């Protein structure tokens, strides 16, 4: 009996010790859970503070160091492209795949209790090329309203800083944002939104003069910069032919390979362009860009999503399709343009579209259109069944999905930063 009683005491002692240890373990877990969450909250608050400072002053790199921040310790540092160029070893290990002048890296370490939280946030200026459609004004300079109609089917992100106007059933496959609600032609007009919408969005300003100066500077430092009117022919195999009309009597013609430049061709005059692109290129004009024929990628991304061909057209005036751009195509008057197109003053347009007297066929655009004002590419009649084109082109615009993650060289960026990724862990 004594043995049994002693055994029972021994067993009860083991059980009591195990329960006591379990209680201590559970208590530790409760405290650690509290410490983990508060350490992460300290980091989140510090990063939110940094983002507010950067939003107010994009050149801010002050960071934050405090041993009494939300009753914890925090050390937040900001790393820039210049830091990466001058001393990459000073930047802690991170997940930035490719540094550029539009990259900011925030690394924060917070301590609370016996726990340490680590956060890594990459900020970037998004490229305007991410949009399938972007405009400041939904009216022409003459005050004429441009309507989205049943002939419009847009893919990819859409943004307007103005009121959008809808006739019949235009279709939007991507996210649509605007600073104000849209207007319908009549009660039978019902746009088909197949993704998120926000008709109370913040205004997004067009590129600044400084950004355009950066584009010109890139052309002078590793690209090609011309002073007057030029003609560009994109040739097979990555070769580019440029005819410079400002090079003296007649015109000076040069041919070079795309790999010999940094991806930028810029001119102080009118730029005419057509051909087949092999590689990545941005063409810029201080004045206007005229499209004189098809512009296509050698490796069509609709057939090969891994295609490396990508073109940006940036005009500080208009981007105009020449009236005879379809020449030499026989009975087929469709036109194809593969590019992200930016017209800052003021539109992507078709020359004399309302004088053709008949439908020219389809205008096939693969990429996106960013413009100050909308302008028509064809003239049509509103009928109960939809719009019928009488003169100019009907539209077949398709978004290049690669523009969500890639952009043409030195293509203008938005003025504000957005979060590219936010990683965090505790130990």
C-alpha cells in the first residue's frame, strides 16, 4: 500500500509538473504573440510615417531611429538607386530584382519585449505604360464629347481625369477609375464593367517637364538625339534606319542596330515611324510623331507572351496616323500598331479621318493609349443598334498584358510612389 501510495504520489507529481510546464509554455506563447504583433505594428507605423514623408517630398530619405517609438525601438532606413550605384554593399540583403531611378527600398527593424520584427518595402513610380487607356479630358479642344460605344472593347487598366461618356454597351475588361461618375447617352446605354471600378478616384497628373528632360538626357547619354525632322524605319533583325532631314542638303541616312543604343531615340522635330521592331525601344519627339505605316513586333506577344519586343511612342504634341499610312496594302486598309502611345499635347488621332468618305477598315492597336484629350479615329452614326462607321477607322484595341510588369526604356513615370511589395517576419 505504501508502495502504491508512493507511486501515486510520484505519478501525481509528474502530472502536476507537466501541467505547470504547460501553463508556463502557454503563458510564454501568449506573451510572444503579443510581442510579435506589437513589434510588427511598430514597423508598420514607422513605414506608414516614411511613406507619408515621401508622398509630401519624393526626395525624402531621412529614415527614423528611436528607442521610444510606441514603447518600443525602431530603426528605419531608406535606400535609393544612387545608394545602390555608389555602395551596393551598404544595402542589406533584399528582394529587389532590378534597381532603377524610380526604386526606393525601406528596411525597418523593430524591437519589443524579447522579439524583433523585420520589414522590407519596395516603392516605385509606376510607368504610364501600364494603362490601356488614360486621358485628362474626355472632350476635344473644340468641346466635342468623345463617347465610348458598343464598338469599344477595352482590356487592361483604364483611367480618366474627366467624366467618361457611354453610348450603348462598351465593354471594359480591366479595372476602370475616374475622378467622377460617368454619363450615359440614354437609359438603354449600359456599359459592361467586368472588373473593379472607382468613379471617385484621385487625379493622376501627366508627366512633368523634368521627366521629359530625363528622356532627352537618356537620348544624349547612350541613345540617339536629333535636332530636326527624322524618318525612322524599323528593319528586320533589330536594325534601325534613320533619315535625318536636318543634316544639310538632302538627307543623311544611317543604319544601326538596336543593341548599340540604350533604347531611346529622341528628336527636336517631327518623327515619322513605321516598320517591324526587334527589341525594346522608346521613340520621343519634342513636336509630333507621325505613323506612316504598320508598326509591329517581330515576335508577336499574342503568339508568344515571353516576347521581348516592346515599343513606346512619346510625343509632346500629337501622335498622328498619316492619311496614307495604309498605302501599298491593296484592298486591305486595316492598320496595325504595336506600342504604348503617349500624346501629351494633345491626342492620338487619324489625319483627316472625317474626309475619307467610307470606312477604312480596322485600326488594330496592341498596347495602350495615354493622351491629354480624346480625339476620334473615325466618324460614325448613332443608331438604335449601335454605331456605324461612315468614314475613317473602326477600333480594335487590345491591351498588351506584359505592360503590367514591363515598360519601354525610360518611358515616363507617375509622380507618386506605390508599394511594389511589403515583406515582414518576426524572430
